[in-house]
């Protein structure tokens, strides 16, 4: 009996792949998009566009909300400043007016 | 190398080609991760063997070629007889998945146990023990036949 390891080396000698193997692999590496049906291709593109538009709308909405908040804060600050100014003018221009409470009447 | 490992593992030309194609497509997608020629060879062996083991498990190839059903090889003219080699291939195909992978990497790819351990991501001692066990099974099977022939 020949040495087992020698037999194994012979039994497991390398085998060449069948003819055209490289071409078949190369064919599979070409863009797969063309192999898909038209609806799958357009569906993928449409889904990509929808996702992009969705992200754009959300981004724009966020921008609009931030702008509104900024304007609101500005308006509130302006109003507060105006009110403070008016209050100051009232204090300096007019005497303190006290409204007398009628006797015997309860508020 | 890739087709050969797959073919010797699965003993099925169509499946071996399918696996080999998948491996090269994987390589095409992961070309950027290949660092050197040695790394490429290691990567190809690793991916091929893992795919073969997965496919072998899914298709339950072991049940297709049961060890006991394999025809015993004749050793009278072992130097020339291609049937001996074919019988040995069938015996290898009947080994458990990991043992089969180790035997193929050892005797087809001529890797030492440390290199096999690197490909399969297992300890070297595990490789050695599995290889020892696999050779034991193969040797026992062959010697049994030799004894039968001597008696006859």
C-alpha cells in the first residue's frame, strides 16, 4: 500500500474550472441594474427620489420652524422693550392716581 | 484553487462552479480590503471553505455519500488505477465538514496546520487533532479493504 498521504495528494490534485468560467464570472460582475426588469429599476430610482424629497421637506420644515421661532422671540423682545418704555414715560409724566374706594362697599 | 477546493469538498461540478463564482463576485465587491497577494490567497481560501461548509450543511451532502456505502478501493495496481483516487475522494467527501475542509487544505493546498488554523479561525491543536482523526478514519477504511483482499 502506498503511503496514505501521497495517495491523498494525488486524489486531491487541483482541478481546473470548466471552460468559460472566467467569462461567466465577468458577466456577473457587470452592472446588475440592466438585468432587472424596468419596473424594478424605476421603482428603485423612484424610491431614492422619494426618500431624497422627504429629507429635503423635513429639512426645510425645520428651517421654517426655526425662522418662525426666531421672529417670535424678536417680536416678544420688541414688545417688552416698548412696554417698558411706555411704563417709564407714564411714571415720569403723570402723577399717581388713586381711586378712592366708596365706603361701605365691598369689592 | 477556488473551484478545486469547492469541487473536492462538494463533489458536484455545478455547485462548485456556483460557489467559485460567488467567491469571485465577493472578491470583486471587497477588492479594496485586499492588502497583498498573500492576503488575497488567504481570503480566497477562507471564503471558499466557509461557503463550502455552509452549502454542505444546507444540502446535507454527507447523507448523499455515506462512508459505509463507498466502494472499497483496490490496491493491486494502485499506481495506475484512477478508481483508487476516486474512491479516496468519495471517502473524503464522507468525512465531517470540518475534517473534510482540513484534509483538503492540507493535501490539495499543501498548507501546514498553523496555516489551516488561520484560514478556519480555529486553534492549531484543533486542526492537528481533527486531521489526525480524519487520517485515522481513512487509513482504517483502507486497511480493512487490504485485509479483506489478503484473505481472499
